[in-house]
């Protein structure tokens, strides 16, 4: 497991964590925003009118309404990224990360408008009468680049596991275990059966379930969030000031937080923003392809609302809950996950500025002054004793009050560490450290009007958010499989999808999130390249749309 995680982190250094990827993502959004004249602002009101069915026509091809298509796409984006992803971004990049999530969403509104419009324009009707669409169709028919379409479709299948499946159930299982002490295998078993029952029905059943779940989960989550924000209202202004003031400088160390550079906050904010709203990733166009309309631009208009709802509203509210409550810089008792834990050589002091700077550099890849610890650790009743020349870092913070145990209880004796990792994987380490992902958001929700009961709102919201995401991504994956191998491949794919869903509930959280970083890149880059090459056709498509629908200009 450690070797797999190390390999994934190695790949992420060249893909998701490399500065070129978030730069390409933002560049594409900025380019289309300027090239098309800020459509996310000019067409926003019109997008609402289209979504509500104001311009619907009888007899249009498709299987879902505009609202159902939007709900399906939103159910694919509003998931653990809004609960755990925001918390992870703040944990890694500080308040500045939220600023770059906003930027990703604002310019992503245009990217999504473009990708959905082009994909809907080139959608196909299959022999069984169902509609299949997505970037692979515009790549093949519009760009005449079958090879690029195949790459995208393969990446979509991988992303259906790495983005839409595995992190979601992992987040659900972690959250329910932390809140209700529910064994992950019970969560996995029950939800795997429900998943199978829903996805067998295809897009029609998926759309109906999504249209019911999305509004419900939004109301529940917002009630719980404002129950925290209102009592901590005095921290709202300082939170916003830190978001903007740190955006181009990075965040200084404070509390248990070791700090973050501008580049790190930029990268994590853009990456987590993409994970949350999927603008430019090419996933939402697959859901929108099923909408009943003969106007591709209509469906592109509808998609403008997605990043706004997902990131600018929901993610911002989550971010304010975490920042205003102050939990992001506090340490809490938890069981340490191996992928989050590293032993470094030397006795470092959290109050020493120089030590903090050295450890932050180490955590961001610079091992010139700080080295991994190798050697024995002497324990008495689970506690390190004697002159142990090491410092344990967990969740990017100095671990405190550590206890080492195994199936027999607290350990007395010696345990071995090699290259910063415990050699015995059966050893459990608990202690105080920062939290991240779902546990951090869960803790923040206990700092409001509902007290400890706030964690139940996160758990319920998490189940609804994440499960709806898993359902939507199963459809994205089966459309990609249909494109690659035909409709006969759908059933085997769905079976594997359910099995992967079950397995991920029991896997390491950090490993799962790291997998998602890689699969996002593999899917997004071909799509961004594709829509950039089709920029002239996109502009012409919009122009022809308004020529055909001059009467709608009054509604814009």
C-alpha cells in the first residue's frame, strides 16, 4: 500500500501537482471568457430561464428535462469535494486556496458552457433509441481526432472510479464511522446494493433520483452550515480578509498549520476547485447530452449554473464554516493514517520558526535539510521513552500525545521505523494533530447552534451528496464504455463499478484522494485541448443560435 501511494504521489508531481496543469485549466477558462465576451455574466439570467423550461419545445430529442440534466450533472459534482475537498484544500493551502477555487469556478462557468454546447451538438442516437454524448463525440466528429476521443473515453472510465466512485464511498464510510461508529463494511454492503438497483435503470432512473436528492441535500446542508456561521459571525470578515490577503502571498504558519506558499495554495485551490465543479473535465457534457432540446447552446446555457451553485455557493459556505469556526488550525485526537504519517530525524520544536520553515520545505519535496528517520523507537505503555531523536508529522502538523498499540493493546518494547515509515503495518498510532477532509468539516459543524449534533448533519449530507455523485459517474463511465466497446460492455462495467465501490469503503483515505488527483488530469487535458481547437466553431455556434432565436434577446 505504501509503495502504491508513493508511486501515485510521484505521478502527481508531474501531472496534478505540476504548475502547468492548473495554469492550462485557468488559461482555457480565461481565454474563452474573453473570446466569448463573458458569457457567464451576460447569459446568466437566460440560463435560469432555459433551465425552468421557458423555451421548451414539443418533440425535441432527448430523455431528460433541462432541470433533470442539470440535477444529474450537479449530483455528479456536488459530493465529497464540497465537504471533504474544501477541507483538504484549506488544510493544504490555507485560506488562499478558497480564492483560487473561486477563480476556477468563475472561469470554469465559461469552460463548462463551451464543452457542454459542443458535446451536445455532436451527440449520437444509439440503435436502442437512447442518447449518448460527451467530448468523445465532438472530438471524433468535429475535430476528426478519433485518437483523442479514445484517450478521453479511456480516461473517463478511469475517472469514474478515481473521481466519482472511490473517494465518495470512502468519504461516506469515514464520516459514518467517525459519527456513528458504523463499521465501514456495513456501509459498503448496504450502499453497494442500493447503487446496483439505481444504475441498472440507466439515465432515466438516475435523473429522477438526482432530481429528488439534489434539492433535499442542499437544504439540509445549508441549514447546518448557517447554524455554525451565524454564531461565529464575528470571524466572517477576518476569514474573507485572510482569503484575499493570502491569495498572492501564501498563508503564514498559525496554530498547528505549518503555512503554505502562493504556488502551493494556487495549485491545491485550482485542483480542488476542479475536483468539486469539474469544469473543463468533460464529465458534465455526458449528462447534458440526454437533455430534450434541439438547441445545443440551450443546454450549454444551463451548464453555466453548475460551477456557480457547486463552488461559488456550496464550497464557499463550507469554507466559511471551517474558517470561522477556527478548527482548521486546531489539533484533535484521532487515529493516524499511515499515508498521512512520517517520522523525520531530529527533535523539532513547533514554536521555533526555523524548524517550521524546514519542515514545510520537507513536506513540499525539499529534503536537503530534513531527513526521514530510520531506527528503533522505544515504548513504555505505548508512549515513546528515552532519547528518541525523531519528530512525528501527521496531517502536515506536529503530532502530540502519541500512543502506539496493536491488537494486544498498548506496546511496551521497541518498534522499527525505516525511511520515515513504521515497518509493522499492524501498529496503530493515535494522538493529537490537525484534521483534514471529511473529519475536519465534521468537527467544524459541531461549533454551531446544534453543538455535537451538527456532525449528524454532515453525515446525512455526506451520504446524500456522495451517493448521488457515485450514481451520476456510473452513467459517465457506461457512456464511455459504450463509445469504446459498444453497449454490450455496459453490464460488465456496472458490475466492476459496484465492486470497486465496495472495496474503496475499506481503503486508505489519503491513497484514494491521491488516485483522484491523477485521474482528473488524464481526463481533463484531452478535453481542454479539444475545446481550444474548436474555439472558432463555438463562437459561430453561439452566433447562429441568437440568429435563430432573436426573440430571446429580450429575456437575456
